[in-house]
C-alpha cells in the first residue's frame, strides 16, 4: 500500500527507467508491485513491459492510466504502487506527489538539468508536500565525479539526494531496449550501481 513516484521537470531525465528498475527490484524481492504508467502519449513503461514479456523475462504487473486518481486506486491491490510520471507536467507532478509516500525526482548532473529540478522540488514544498517525502536521484551522469558534484549542489539547496548515482552508459540503454531493468545488464559494476539505488529506496520506505 506504499506509493512511490518517479517525476522530473525535464524530458528524458530517467523517470521511466527508475520506475521500471524499481518495479523489477521489488517484484523480485517478493513485493506485490504494480507499475502505473501515467504517460499516455509515450507509454514507455507499458511498451517496455511488452518487450520484457516477449523476451521471456519475469513478469511485471503494469497498467496505463490517463488520470492519477485512477492509477492510485491500484494501491489497494498491491504492496507497492510505482508511478511513472510525465515530462514537463507541473500539475500532474503535484497531484502525483500528493498521493505518494515517496517522490523520486530524477535529474541529470548539469546546471541545465539541475536548475529546473530544484525549482520543481521547491514548488512542491511550497504547495504543501512534506520535504521528507522528496528525494533526488542523479541519473545519466557522464561520470561518478560529475554525479558527486550534482549531489553536493542538491544538498546545498537543503534537499535530500540518494547516495547512489546512475551513470550514462550505453549498456543501460541496451538493457532497457531489451525489456530489462538497469541492474540486468551483462556488467556487474553497472548492475551493482543500479541495485544500490533500489536498495536505498527499499531502506527509505522500510524505515
Ligand atoms: N543511465 C542511462 N544510460 C544510458 N541511457 C539511459 C540511461 N537511463 C535511461 N536511458 C535512456 O534514456 C532515455 C530516456 O530515459 P527515460 O525514458 O527513463 O526518461 P524519462 O524521464 O522517463 O523520459 P520522458 O520525460 O520522455 O518520460 C531512454 O531512451 C532510456 O533508454
Ligand atoms: Mg518517461
């Protein structure tokens, strides 16, 4: 009955990749998990679920929703509802955040990416979302060093950020193309880095 959502101000900032990776991680760990795709236009998570099924990988329960309130009803039927948000949709991000126990704001490490993400976070707080419910994830960083720098900037704004970062790596993109989660690449280091993100989220929602 926990709702975790993946939102972000910018398009392509890893919302859907984070949501999909969490869905596989928690399903594998035995949680009854539902992945709610709120991006009716792109349907990224739904399409990925089909690719996953075609590849014969473990089944992920996923649905497409036009409305946040319809998606949220699914929480009664599962242990964990993961919501995959829409790009550049402030009102949707707010209504998603209102319904969430934890909101993951994924952002790239550059100022261009960070600035709008930090503004989004500030706006959610202004609109009444408790700060403890908001956590940043630095994703698609070209290096660990860039990731660390971005984490320091986020902390300087007074916000919480996951210790794990997700690097930009072709193997991650290829895994997603093949219906896999970010920890299902052929490379142990990449898988470990993505798993660390899932574990951090696990620890937060279990606390
Ligand atoms: N760490 C990564 N390294 C390389 N490619 C990645 C990584 N994470 C995601 N991608 C790819 O980047 C693209 C955007 O990722 P994703 O769909 O998760 O972003 P999004 O925030 O959901 O985008 P949108 O705003 O369009 O919904 C996808 O093609 C995905 O496969
Ligand atoms: Mg998406």
